[in-house]
C-alpha cells in the first residue's frame, strides 16, 4: 500500500511492471503529499510516469533498508566465503529466512564485494592453472610411488561456498622441485579425504586473480610440504608373476585372461621371456595365443606335466634370473624331446588317418570270398600285422611329433624322408595293381578284378 497523508493507495505490480518480491510482504510505504498522482479518467486509467518513478525509487530504497536486518549477521563472518555460505544457507528451501534472503540477497555485501550462492571461477589464468583432486566424488585409488595421482583438469571450478571452505588448496610455484612427490605427501596427510585443489602458478601476481575468483580461500605453499619418503620395509623374496597353465587350445587372443601368482621363485619353475606383447619361444617371437597353444601341445605330448605353470617374465621380472636359476622352457623342451625320441631310428609314416585307411583296405582284401593273388595277400598280411604289433614309428600328426617338428625341424625332415618298409611295400602293390585301390570298396568290381587276376596268373 502507498499512503499519502491519510489516504492509502493499493500499488499494482502488474501495472507498474515491477517484479520485486517486496510485494509478497505486507508493507506500507509513506509518500509526501503531491508525490502520487493517479489518473482516474477512462482514457488514462492508471499511474503517470512521475508516480511510477517515485514508487519504484521508494521500493528500491525500502529493499535496501531491509538489508539492515541481515547486515550484522553477514558482517560477523570471518571471511568472504563464510559470508557467502550464510547467503547460500539462508536461501536454502528449508531456511526460515528464505523469503528475506530472496528479497535482499542481491544487495548483501562483505568487504564491499557482493555475495554469491555458488563459487564459479575459470581454472586457468595467464601464469596460473588449477586442477581438482576430489576423493569425495571420485575414488583416488592406491597411492603409488612411481605414478602421481592425476588431478582432474577442468575448464571451470564450480562449488558451493561450504565446499570451497572445506577444500584444501595447495599452490606450487614455478621452480619448485619434487612437486608431484610433495603432492603425494599432501594426499597421504589428507586422512579426512577432503577435496584438494592443486594450483600451479608462476608467482603471487599471477596467483592473485585465481584466488580472488575462488572467494579468497586459505591456501598452502606446496614448498612447505616435504617430499614423500617411502619406507622400503623388510625385503621379501616373493614376487607377483604372470603365468600360463593351459587347459586346452584357444583360437582368439581375447579368450586369454591374465593370471598372476605371488610366489617365491625357485629353480624348479618354468619361464618364458616376454618383450612387450611378444614372447621368446625356441628363438622365435610368438604371440600370447600361440605361446598358450604351444604350452598346451607340450602338455599333450607329455613333455611337461598337465597343470604346470609357465611364468611370463617381462623386463622387470627378468631380474629374478640373476639370483634364481629358473628353467627355460625352450631349453628344457629340447632336452626332454631328445630323450623321448630316438632321432636315428625315427620313421614317420603317413598320418594316423592314412594308416587306418590303409589297414581297413587290407582287411577287406583278406576277408574277400574270392581267390586273391598270393602277392597281394602277403602285403596285406604285412600291413595288418604291423598295425597290430608294437609300434616302432610315430604318426606324423601325433602330439609328440607336432612338438618335435617345432624344436627339431631338421631331424623331423630326415625322418619324414626315411622310407617305411611296410608303407613302401603297400604303395608298390598299388602301383603293380593300379585298379585295386579303385575297386576295393566295391565288392562286385573287386570280385571281377580278382577273377581276372587269378585267371591271368599261371
């Protein structure tokens, strides 16, 4: 209401285009006689410009006057951030003073500086840059000796006054030695897991705008924090090593999962040297998938026991070989294969499926109900008896021969070229009787062919 003398006039905020929240309050404003002029004619119903200006001015003066209700509380704040926190808490929806803070909050100041609800500041200035470490929101992980905790680089620092008051601010000036190590010590000392703001600045002059934009928080020179010193502790022989222990073959690299074991290395453990993503096996560079399958083949061939662990030693882990004489898998496999296979008497016939096919055909000949030439019968009996008797040879597709071919390629090639008397006799028979191989699976054709051979024989 506007009162002029003894007359009260209702003030309409809509007609005056005034958005002040003062109209939510029951307020009566006194005006000197003559300051208000209300037109009541139908042509100009409302307030004239002079009246609007007078009312607007008095409303602003009234709002400014109401700041005195909060002035003492704000002035008692020890810092600008504390004063901003009073404003933020006062405008909270649970605050009983929220209407008053909403009305006069924009006019509150501390030390001549307007108060704000949120601290919003660019993190990068000329000669100064800030980054955040926020354990309250992002897990910091394990503090390591070799790698510093990486702060989160952000283009803008946005926090409430209370959050900024509780944030630990460290400033690293240009030329400071062991800055990351000092920062790790500060992180270690932060047992309360408070947020940390890590500022790097050239000098105090370039630091000042950033600190002012942050609301003037208290900050600590990182130079007063000592570098982190790691206690070596008692030496232990245990090492955490990656290993392979195949249970079968794999066909894709992603099927392999890195497995680790904390062990004390001994001279009974197998190892393979690792270089980045490659491995050294018998003088050749192989992938992890190929190494996995090669170890699996060694187990299938009985060169190493099934379930044995083969440890993968990278550049760092290879230092253990200076003190422990672990077993090189390639050297062990070559020595074990030399004992398992007699290279001088080794004969490599056809693959096992070809040997089975050869025996099956010879058994069909021996079980035929028609007369068969004696030469064919003798060769077929030789093939069947050789298959039933003790093996003096190894099939080329056996697990042992697949491994032997990798470690002894020259000896394997020599064994492959060495003639097997039984196989040689079988192939000579097929060359002498060329239709035998084509008719042996067809009884009618086979019987007719045998009749022709018997009749031709003297």
